[in-house]
C-alpha cells in the first residue's frame, strides 16, 4: 500500500528525500525533540486556536491522534453536506495525500481555505504548503474559490483589549499557490518514487539539513559522529566556508589549506585549536576591565517573546524583560526580581529596577545586549522612565565581548556562560533538577505563568527561574574573577 503523505511529510520531502524515507520507515531513529522546538509547536497550536475566533461558530473536526485522520475526513464531508459554514481542521484525502485546512469557510462563490501561521510574514515554504492544500482539496471535489494565509501583523500594538482583526493579517495567496501547482505535482511524484524504494536514499549531509527546518535525522546521518577536529566545530567559520571545505573533502580543520581565506579572528581560533595553546590579548582585556566604575554589580536580565503580545504597547514577538538578578562585586548576597504575570507589570519592573540599582555605576553582564535593549524599549512604552533608564545603562561592561572579540581564546572553549568558569579552574555545581537550561526556556517558563492557574505550579516555575538566574550570576562572577586573577 502506498504510504500516506501529509503536509508536513511532503514539505519534508522537498527538503530531503532521505529524511522522508527515514521518517516513514525508521521513525525511531529521529533525534530527540528539544524543549525549545516543542514550544514552537505549542505556540503554533495556540495561535491557530486564537485565529479561529476570526471566524466564530465553526465546528472542529480535527483529530486527537494521527491514526484518527480518516474519521476527521468523514466528519468534514458530513459538515459540508450539512451546510456548515465554518469548519476548523477540515481534512481531505486524495490519492493517499492528506491535508488539514486550519479554517474552511463557505462563501458565496465557493469555499475559502485559511491557513494560520504563527509568523510575522509568508515564506516560500508556506506558499508550497498552501499550494498542496489547494491541490488536494480541489482534487477531492470541493469547489475552492480562494486560499489565504493568516499571520501575525508585526505592526500591531497591544491595547487593553486584544483586537484580533488587527493582530492578524490575512493575505490572499491563491494566485501564488496556483503558480506552484507543477512543483506540487512533480514533488508528489518524487516523494512516491522515494517511498517505493527498498533502500535508504544515498544523500550526503549539506546545507539542506538546516533549510528550511533543522532535520530531526541529523544524528543518524552522522552529525553527532563527526571527528574531534571537525570543521563544523569551528563556530567562527561561516556556513559557506564550512561547506566549501566539505565539498573539497576537507573535514578535519587541521587540513585547512594555509591559503584558505580567513579573517584575523578565525585565524586566532584555528591556530589555538591546532596548537592547543591559549590565546590572550592582555592589553585589550585590561582596557575592558578598566572601564568598570565602582560600585559595580553583576546583572543577569531575562526576557520573553510571546507571539501574541501580553503587555500594553507591545508588538507580536516583542522582547519584554520580566526579571533580573543582581549581585554586587563586593557583597555575598544576591537580589532577584521576577515580575508577576499580569497585563501591566512593566512599570512595576522599571520602578523596582531603578530602586535596586540606584547606587551602582557599572553593570557587568554577559551577552545581554538584546536584554538591555528590551529594557530600554520597555521604558519607551513608559516615557517618564525613558531618560533615567538610559542614563542608568550608560556604563555596561559585557564580558562576552572579551570572548567574541577573541581577546581571550581557549582551545576547549564553549561560549555558553555556564561552560566558561572551567577554563579558569572554577567548578559549578550541576543542578540536574533544573528544567530551565537556557534563556529561551526561561522566557517560555515565564510565559506559562500567564496560562497556568495552578498556584503551586506557578510557585514551582518561579523557583526554577530563580535557580536559573542565580546560576547565571554565579557563572558570571566566576568568569570575572578568572579574568581578574589570571590576566590583570
């Protein structure tokens, strides 16, 4: 029997036929889905459900499990037969190709399909997705008069009440979808040909492994089995440079030709990795440290980027600061502030930040430029704080600059803050119970405070956030001490 193709598996086939074959025949070999990626899926579902309110009163025929898709197809046919005007997750199968339309609306001249995306615009991948839906739904016998994509409008500014007709932007893509019909037809033929084979397609790794999505079979294809000295471990190399070397059968960075075009920073990294020696520009490091004016304080700031703006004056995906941790370089105690999950928490955060930092002349942080810019943006939404916040942040020392500019480079260096203390002989106590391991997940955790009415769970989330932020402060202080002890 011909394997069923869905929208996602068809898009997968356009990216890599090997990935399609593995997905259909060796699903268990997939890489583990990261928490960040899982959140992207959840966010898409949340935005999709919200967009349904643009066309209220519809019937949801979606399935709980992929195995129930045939029931969804039957319910879709029944709704159409019954004269239902709006159907959510309407499903169609033609020639064993399955599509589910996010919103199907009956209009005077026929049916209109609306596909919802939690993005700020329309990509080529989305147009191919739309073309497949239009193709299958039409082949199934439904008279389709149009195809549109609904996405978030980046210019929307949140007011007290969420205005869905302004939050979302609807773009008709009927003609663009029709223009891609030949690509759909030939793409389906290629996918069927691949799935009819008795062996895994012989396709090497390449830029396609990350475009348009990160493939979840990278581990199987050998990405996690690269040699110790792989060129892909040199983060300083541009992607184009890595693939240029790869295409010339150069996988070990020790084999990079001397005449290969490298910038000065890349040369520092390559020389250090080959020789095993630490590189340092002591004068440049001292110049950075000399900018610190006491009293100084270590700062870790956290932000979140909700797709649907949750605070007054914010746009979709605005970076909103929600908390910070402070520790004076001269005192043992730390201060942590986490905002309450409310509609108007920004002003309280600004007030508290100004109160907690009134005595300090310099902030010492690590790779927090976006976070501090977000704090300034928050002050712009509350103009009475704008000038004083900007004045307060005039003296910021970002220790990440020392490493990014290669004033210091260790051959075993990883640029994650938590990994750096070991380079200076410090050890951080690992906390295996912490579920928050990145700023991204910290932002996701805070966003969940808006959605979770369970008081005990909210307390647990805040405790995890505090633990994560304290860990960042500890690592930041260790890196600072390591620099001061070894290179002053």
